[in-house]
C-alpha cells in the first residue's frame, strides 16, 4: 500500500456481487462499512489493482463488470482497461487525499478466505433491503454504489 505522493494517491474500490447480494467490509481503522479496495501499486494498472485487492482482502476471484459490447484488446504494448463505474476524490486527513476508481465485480462464490494479514472486524453480504437499513449506518455514497452494483448485476 505505497503512497506515491505526499498529497494524493490513486485507489480502487470494488463492489463485489454474488447471488443478488453485495459484499461490504467494516474498515478496521474507521469502523465504517466500505467496499473492498486499496492503493494502486506502482507496477499495476487499476484493473489489476481491483482484482488483486479483492483476492488479498477476501480471497475471491472476480470478474470486473463493464457495459460495453466489445472485447477488450490486450497486446504486447497495449491493454484496453475496463473503465470504473464511478470515480471520486476524498480527503483522508488534513494533508492527504485519494482519487478512487469504483468498480463493480461478479464473484463465483460467497465463500470468503482471509489471510492472516487481512483480517477484518466484519464482512457481510448485504441485500438491497439491508443496505438501506439504518441499523448498519452505511454512508450515503457507499449505499449509492452498492445499490447501483446490485441493480446492474442482478440475477433475475
């Protein structure tokens, strides 16, 4: 989790959906329900960071969602990237900010596997009703992203 600049870093958030539920993780430091995510490493692109963070934090292999009807091009010197669903800029503390690329992803299972270094206070697969339940105190932007992910990746 390198900081590439004293003032601003680029990060990813991934809202993982499985069987009409979205995964949220209670952040250990901030005690808030958030998505899975973290810093983009210097040697990776945002798509690689998104899938790596999900694998590291909760042990899931995921497929990033994209709306286009075309195949992504990948060559020796060129890679077409899946664009984020949303982007935001937010303050971490008085002198540091994050620009976050928000992705949606589909998991093949809901079985989470935690590494020793990535233990979390709590992880939960939320339904849309639970996302809106005031008991969980989910921030408005997280609600909006989670509900949008559920809407786009719903299984009928």
